[in-house]
C-alpha cells in the first residue's frame, strides 16, 4: 500500500499565517481600502491566543477573513496571486525543496495540508509540484462567481485536518506515512501516522516543544544546515 507525506509548513514558508498576509498584500496592491485593513489589523493584534493555540482561535479568524473576501470573485484577485507567489518564493527556506526531493526518492506521495484558502495553498503546491487533488485546504464557497462567507473546510483547523487524513486510510498505509508540521494543530496529527516531525526555530514556544515530545514527535531545528535536517528526517522515517 502507498505511503504519504503530509506537509503542513505554512508558517515555515511564510513566517506567519499565509491568508492574513495575502490580505495585507491585497492592501499593498490597492485592492483593499485602508478602513478594511485597519479593522483587520486591529482584530489580529487584539488577541494573543493566536500565538499559543491557533486551532482554538482559528474559527474566529476564519469568520473575519471570509467577511473580507465576501462578494469578490476569484478573477478579481487572480492577477495578485502570481505576484504573491514571488513573496512566498522569497521566503522559501533553503532546506524545503531538497526535503521534497528526499521524500519523493523514498516513495512518499506528497500532500499539502494548509489552513490557508485553497487558491493560496495551490501556489505552494505548484512550488512543490504537488497535485491540486492532494491539497487539503480551506475552500471558500462561490455563488454566481463570487465568494460567500461559507467554507467547505477550514473553520476548525485541527479537527478538519485530522478528518481529511483519516479518510485516506483506505488508500494509504498511515502507519508508514509521516506528518511534517510547524504548529500546535500539526502536532495533533502525529498519532495518525507512523512518525511526526515538528520544525522549530529560536522563536518557538516551549509549550510547542513539550506537546511535540508528548506525541513522540521528532524535533527538527530549521536553522540547522540543510544536510543535518535531511539526515534527521531520513534516519527517522518509519
């Protein structure tokens, strides 16, 4: 049976939340006015829970994000997606693409797991040469060519990521599969697979490390040399 590698490393790629950062990108490009961005900025900075328990805070953030996209069409923002891809590429860590190659060489089918909206997650999938059918991401509902405030996935990040992976158990040997993550909600996916890897840096909270160890996760310092990172991953593959 096939084995899968579930990559949920949005924070590593963009040093933050990808969809909120895309909203600020839209403001920089003039598609959002100052009133909208000021309200969103205030919302983001009023609640420190986002740094310690994102999966608890995510539904609240989701509602705010959806209100910003409501009434806009995918075509309206399409031209800004390509420009935003450059932002993601600039933040692409040096170890990421060699890691992708290592996983492919070890016969893992790659999945991109993301709390970002699907049209942003697909940009990352392109960079990693991951099929869009293997993207597990929040999807805004469209009606008459425009986004609504409803979502098909993404309101409760940790729960829905977990359910999406469990649904693949008939096609993949999850005991030989892996999760690679960099946030609290990713750690909760570790028991579903053979091995979980948590990417950290000097800014990572001690609570994050404690939880990863409780779930028998392998800690990977992403500031290490690429060779060391790849050695840690390869030597701990199930």
